C-alpha cells in the first residue's frame, strides 16, 4: 500500500514550498534512488537467482489466477479448499468481510493490472474482454463503499491506465476505446449517494442498484464509519475526475478528507478509529496506524504526490509527527488514546500496520522503517506468517492470516530504498512459506491458525492484486517490466495510476486549509525528499547495524524493556506504578496504592476477590491512568491464567497422495492419552472401527492394528472408546462428531474429558473432529482407500520426497480432490472482518442427556472465556473510561471481557455498580474538560 518507483534526480532536499513541477518529479521516487549509492552488508544475490525467484512468482500467480478462472469465475472469489467460487448469498455469511463481494467478478477486476506488471499482456487483453462482456455493476447487493472503491473502482482505473499505455505501444489493445473507464465512471456515480450526509463523510455501505435509505436498499441506517473507510477515496475519485473531466468525484473525496482533518484531536493531532458520519463525534477514540486508520495516512501523502496539493503534505507531516511522538515505540507501533496519547490503548498490534515501514520509506524516515520491519520479520520467522494480531511480547492474539500483502509491500520498498540484498532474502522466505504452508491443489488458502497450520477456504482478491505484484517487482530488473513503473503511483490496493494525472483537468480549487488550524514546524519538511547521503551514511552496514539489536527481539520476549511506561520518567523520585503481576491482596502497601488509583477491593461471600475502579476516586489524573493500566493488566493476567488451564488445539494433517500434507484439519484435544505437545507426532493410515461407535470390543481388530482408528461420537464415554481401540492395537484415535453438518464455524472446539476414573492406562493420542472435518477423511477413504494422516500439536512441513513423486493427476483425480479438499475449521474465535470487528461465538456445546461422551462443555459465561490463544489477551470493556472517553474498547470487542476482575471462578458482570460507573464517567469527563 505504498508508492512504486525508482529514482528521478533527487540529489538534494526539496524546499518546503517547492512548486509541483519539481515535487512531482522528486517526492514520489527520490527515496528509491538510493539503490545506486548503497551496498549492504549481506551477500548480493546473483541475477540468475533473482530471475529464478521471479519465475517462481510467475508460476505461483498462474496457479492462483488459473484456478480462479477455472473453478470460480465469474464468482467474486475462489474457495481454494473446495475448488469452487464464493457467491454472495450462496455461502454462509462471514459478516462484514462479505461486504467486499458484489457479484462483479471481484478477483478478475482486482487482478487486471497485475497481469500487465507480470508481463502477461495476452491474458490481460482476454481479461479485459471478459470484464466488458460479463461484469454487471447494477446488482441488488449491499457492498462496502471502501472495499468497492479500492478494489473495483481502483481495479478498473488501473486496468484502464495500462490499457491505454499498451495501446500507445501499438501491439496490444488496439481495439480498446476507454470501455473500462466508462465502467469506472458508472460505478463512481453509483457510489456518490453514499456521500449524502451532513458531514460529507460517506455511509459505510451502499446498494449498487438502489443506493441509500430506500426500503429496498437495505442500508443507510448506519451512523458510524472507520477513518480509513472515509479517508481512502481521494486517489481513485480524483483519478476518475482527472480521466473523465467530471469534477464531482474529486470534490466529494476532498470534502471527506477536509472533515476528518477538522475533527482531529487538536492537542495530539491524532484521529480516532471510528467516527459518527452525521455529528463528527469520535466513537472509538483509540488511535494507531493499523486497522481502521492505516490508509487514511497513506492517502494524505500519496494525494500530495499525485495531485500536487501542498495541504495534503502538511496534514500528513502534522499527523506523522504525532505518530512518531506517541504511537511509535521502536520497534513497536502501539495504539494510544487521542486525548491521552501517552496512555497505551492496547497491548497488541494488528497485521495491517505492516504497510507502515513502506510508507515511512516514501516519507524518508528510514531508520524506524527498518526497525519495525525487522520486528515483523522476526514474528514471521516464528510463526511462518504474520498473525492477524500479536501482543507486545509477540504472543499470538488473533491466529488467522488471510495472506495479507502489507509486509511484502514494505519489503519491496525497503529494498528499493536501501539496495540491501537482505530484503531479497526476506522475499525469498515469503515465497517459500507461501508454497510450503498455504499452497493447495486449487490455489492458495488463507491460514486459519498460524500455530497449527490449518487452512481456511478463502483466497481474497487482494492476494492476486498485491502480493504477486510486490514479490515480482522485488526480484525484477527494469528490463523485465514492459513499461516504466516509475511513471505510476500505487494505490492502497496496489493499483497503478499515472503521475501525469497531476496536470490533467485541474479544475479543483486548492485552497490551503491546513494552516488555519495548526502552526507547522519547518522541521516537519526536512524529510520530504532528502539527500541520499543523509538517508544512508557512508557506512555500508548501516541497515544491518539497525537490524542487529532486533534479531532476537521475538525470542527474548521482553516487553518491559520495550514498552514505554507512560510519564514515569517525568515523576522523578516516585515509585513505579504497581503492576498486576506483583499485586498481593494481603499486602497493606498494595491496598493503599489501589486506593490511591481509585481501585476498590471487594471480598465476596464465596471467597473471591473483586476489583472495581472508580476514576473519580483516584488521587490525581495520573493515578487514575495508572489504575486503568493496572486493571487492563489484571484482566489480561486473569485471562492468561484461565488459558493455561486449557489445552491448545491440535492438528490432523493428511499426508498421503494426492494431499501430501496440504490439507490440515483443526482438531480438539483430549485430557487423557498421549500428549502430542510433549511427544513425537503419531503417523499412520486410518481405518474405521467396528462397531463404529467404539463402545464395545472391536470386531475388526486386524483392520485397526497399527493404524489410527476412526470412531463415532456417542453412546459411551470418550475414555471407553479409547481403551477399546487401544486394546485392538490402534496407535491413535480420531473421534468424529455424530451431529451431521457440525463444524467449528458454528460451534467452538472442546476438550474430550475422561470418565472420572484414572485414565493413565490410555497411552495413545486421541483427537476430536467435527462432522464437516471428519467427512473430509471419510471421503478420502472412499476415493483412495489408503489414507495416511499425521496427528500432532501443529502442522508439520510437507514431505518433499513424497511430493516429488506426485504425478500429474488425471481428470478424475482432480475432480475428487476438489470434492474432498475442504476447509479446516477455526478453533473458537472467528474473525469475520477486520480485527476491530471480530466477535465471540458464545455458543456452548450442548449435550443431550443421552450423549454421555463427557465433553468438556462450558456454560455461556465460561464460553466467553474459552481459552484458545486466538484471544489470549483481553481488552478492557467496562472497567473505566480513558479518563475523558467512554469505554474505548467496548466497540472493539464488545463481548471479549467482563467489567471486573475476579479470581477463583469465571468473571461475572456487576449490574449493581453500573449506575456508579456512569456517574463517575460523567464527573471525570467534566474534570477533563476543565483540565483541557
């Protein structure tokens, strides 16, 4: 989500008020010109190896794009595990993530300019013809304005940009007559009704056929939108205006950006995550550079590059100064509260912030870019992919990975800026991991859990739009690309817009409104287009010297040495705040500190200890902030203690032909039998037991001898089943749910409990699969007879020797693989949209009286605390305010935590003190207004 390009005469800094004719030729590309003056300490990669890796990227793209066209088109996206298309309304709803799907062949449109970058001009011409022939933009479907803009409108404009370039070259697209541009204009007009608000901020969703607020539109009642959703329009809308001469699009996008700028928090110059589109009030007042805000900052800088309006650069520099002052805690980037920016709003980071080092390269601030990128790379080396969210001590917070391209993007721009071959090796690692862990017969599958290696039946369009583009450009030489990439700017979806738009159809007034609100420090502009000798000192090991201290930062996991303790340095002589891990309820000094922080300790009748904070009762605002931090830590500590009492999920990996380890199913563990986390994995062929329920002595012991027995749930205890198959000579067991159609999509995984007796006699490993996952193995047995699986604590690397023996499958084999391969299911927490919008599935496992398997099911209150590591840290919901905001994290994870902290039993809400909280909140808000 950053800028393309190489150098254009950037020998010295550009003046603060440089005319656009100079800035346009320099600011976008000055940083990457350092390639010619910089040699890094890593060994250079030969041209032959770079070409080999580039060809590998081409083959990977062909695998993904070819399977989409064969199995999914004209559907929006490919489901790579089941080898079919994802059509809105025909598959179970995934929540907000489905708002990107509009029945307009999303993946094809999103891939158009990627085809040209990868020198697939024939395929591009065919794809454009298909878009013009098949795509309908008048569907009765509610879509995301943001996603439709960056993916579809951006894809059409990127395709148009390269179509006219190819036509000018005279070989391809000679028939083209701006048809893609006309489709883009049609779509632009369909999006305009979303801007019909008093603020000028667009509604988050719109019906492509009926627009907004009509009864048949089924949308238009929303009140909130994210900052990025409203602030990531200017590039596409301005390009549409410049291409067509219709100024209305750029005007609407500018108005939205102007409004967001006016509503920034004036003392911190930060913006929140979510804003009310009618009143302009901040709904979520935490601020960072990740999900919900990311591309707003990106588009401010790129709008300056593309449009030549100084006000956009001034706004970006003002925000950037605040980011580096408050959010940047090298190498971390942690969210803060916009009114109290020295107070961290959370202790975890989301994967979307991986774009930021690339944006810092464009800004020219190279050192923090190297630091953050290296930290992210260490996380990837630990988990193979970047988890959707991870904590400050680098534990997994959300385990999914939908094949996001942001890290590859930053890798590309850091390489272009430094020329350091280290970043080529990083790109090589990304390629290897994608092929080893994400590649499946019908494409590339998103990771459902980076810890187990399980897959999700999902291949988002951005994977083809961005990932392959950045990886190919990373290894390509200039002559490998059929056009000059330096003449274009990348949108946040990596679509290409030509820089000559800056001087085309300039009918928009460029009133500089920025200086009306803030006095800018000239130092903000020091890095607009720096001299490369400032960026890269003569020391050829410069980048390596920055990375070196961070190479073990993940393994060391020492967050206390990294995380800034807010304002401690300003309180000379004062004791550091009390930390939750040190608290003792019997220590009188600790109780006095709690009182000072406004925290009350309540002894309940059942012996539990309960903590409640009243910010108004704190001795000072600083003590109140310390109290808030203490409560946040205590909630996380309590959640972690609960987690440690549970077992993590396990993996069932099909390793025989034609799967070769590509299909990984998430399995529930057992509280008895062989612990797969402490012993070597169990590998063997599977066989069904007779009787299938495994509740009596097996009648086919010769069939299961030395194999992994398949047994059905029900009619007796899990431990009894295990003993019967063990006595028959089985080396392991897989229990398959008898509830037909059950899936971890709709039910949380649980642990198989014992029978209340001593289970030390059970020596074999036992795992549980829901019906949907179990049917994958059963279907494989029916098709191939001999099916070998691996039972382990997490997926293992594929066997290269076995895979090398794989021959091109027949048509029947291909069809069967399509039918058999299916999505392994998520453990407990399903992230249906952005991390901010995820919610818990608190659907406890219900067992009828006749079902005596003794599954470790939980009550609804217990289910909220289900311990799978997807949410091993807990946000603070109802604890207190952020000292002048109400319950910042409430909109983020509304069900993730409870409003108090208890020990000994699961936490329960305290309805009796809600009224007191509201009074405290109102009083403290009044205090803060007076203070401001």
